[in-house]
């Protein structure tokens, strides 16, 4: 019987099994705007462009946090320790957010974000250079500080929504949550190192040299932006320039009750709860009688908590979209712990409580940021982030002077206690409404669920 008859089919199967398997087809390319998901806490760092960006940010943000400590201390020295003067300086720095952050979001949707960031980061560095030269030469007066706070705020108000919406272009939508969390880790790593270094430098060489070091640190972020491979960016189609784009963004948010409630929650917590640039300096100097090193210590301990909170957020990002329940829990826990910190009897016990305060704070802020970016249409992301940054930072012209007034007329502890109480009440009210409206919104806006 011929080999191919009768048992030929079995023989053929045996021969097939002995042959090497055919080469598999290459996996399909990810769709535009997406990058292959890199799992793990540091997954986004596998993306070259984001790695360059994060490296530059570490250097630059250390300098920024050094300047914040030095600026607060310079204002207190010039004004004779006035909490109101410190609140005014903070208000002037954040006041432009009210006027310019929305337009920054519009420009983010229209322009090449990388090139625009190069211009804006240069402007921030020049502001630091000017303040440093005035201080080192002994010419700095309170109105000089106020003016440069205002100029710095103008540039920052435009830069922030552009930078926030640029993240998705570097890593793609699938890794956006992880990148947002890593941004917070970078920010808070700098927050931990910067104030500690600033406290030492202020004591040794004075505040002026701290400003000059910050000006030099912007070379890091500018270098990172220049070295990026533009072909690897996940750019969405730019929005053509036309009338009414700002109003269009406002209407989009108004039609989204989930975004309205989330922004309401962010506004009250950030305005009255996240005023540590005022509260910690006053607490260190006026309540516990410490110097710049005590202020740096409190800022560093808070940063230890925020860094830990950002790390936990990066680990959670691999599990999918953030949950509304986590957002509310973070705000509520933050408020309770802030009240406890305000009632502590010594600077060391305050510092110990600031660590879990920082963890809760970052749980809330990173969840809010990721929720907003992942639940809006790509063409609206820049404008929505402009609105988000408006409510996140725009309340500081109100919160700064109010917290300063409370500290001056009641106690240096009052801002922490009142800010924590406002955060608790807002979390309870906003959380109740947000949980009830979420399902209805997802039916009308598919991007809210995507």
C-alpha cells in the first residue's frame, strides 16, 4: 500500500509536528495616541521622551522648591515676620491663574506643546535670575518680590495646562495614569530634597544664592525638551483657531455634572486645605520659634509623605482607571489628618503627622488629575486642564490672605484646623453627590467611561 494511502494522514501529522513552527505575525501597531502598556510602578520611564522629560524635571523642580522656601523666608525677613505679607506674596503669584490659565488651555490645544514649553520654561528661569540678582546685590525690597511673584505667576498660569496636557503626547493614553503619578513622584522627590537644601543654603550663604541656583536648574528641563524625538510623540490633531473655543471648553465642562462636582471638590480642598506654603512657615517661626531650618524640616517631612503617596498612586495606576471612592476617601482622610496636625503640641509631633497628611494629599490630587484627563475628549483636554488648574490654583489669591489673617488674629495653628475642617465637609458633600450622578453621566458621555 502506498505511503500516502490509509495511514498517510497520520504520517503527515507526525511530519508536521517535527517541523519548526512558522514565524508568528508581528503584533499589530498600537492605534494613534496609544503606546504599548508598560506595567509596573515605573512603566512610563521606559518611554525615552518621558524619561528625558522626567530627568529634566527632577533637576528643575529641586530648584523651584528651593526658591519657594527662600522666597517665603525673604518675605518674612523684609516684612518683620508678617503672615499677611506672606499671604499677599502667595496671592500675587497665583492671581494670574484666574486670568490666564483658561487661555493657556486654549493655546495647549492649538500649538506645538514642546516648542511652547521651551519658551515658557525660559521665562520661569529668567524670573528666578532677576530675583536672585536683586537679593545678592542687596537691592531687594518687598515690592520687588511682589512684582516678580506676579510675573512668575503669569508665566506659570500659561505653562501649567500646557505641561499637564503634554504628558499624554509623550506616553500615549494607555500610560497616562502612570505618567501622572510619576510626575507627582518627581514633584515630591524635589519637594523633599529642595526645602532641606534651601534651609542649609539660606543659613550659610543667604536667600539670594538660592534664587540663582534655581535659575541655573532650568537648564535641565530645557535640555530634556530639546533632546526629545518629535517623531515619537503621540500628537492629537491640533484644534484649528476659531472664535469661541474658550467658551466651548466651559460649556463642555458645564454639561458634565461629574466634572463640575469634581472641580468643586478640588477648589475647596486646594484653596483652604493645601496652603502649606503659608501655614508651615508661620507655624515654624511664630508658634515654635524656629528658623529657616525648622521650616525646611516641616516641608521635608510633608514631602516624605507626598512622595510615598505618589509612589502608591503609581502602583495603583496599573489596575486601570482611578475610582471615585478613592478620590473621596483621599480628600476626607486628608482633612481629618490636617486638623490633627494643627493640634499637635510640638514641632516634632506636627512633623510626624505631616507624613500621613502628605500620603492622603497625593492620593486625592493624583486621583483627581488622572480622572479628569482620562474622562474627557482628546480635543478638549487642554481646555479642560486649563479649567482644572484654574480651580486647583486659582483659589490661592483667596486662601492665602484668609489663612494669613487667621494666623495673625487667632493662632498659627488656626489655618491648619480650619483648612482641614473645610476639606472634610467638602469631601462629604461632594462625594455624596458625585457617587449618585456618575452612572447617569457615563450614559451621555462615553469618554467619561473610556
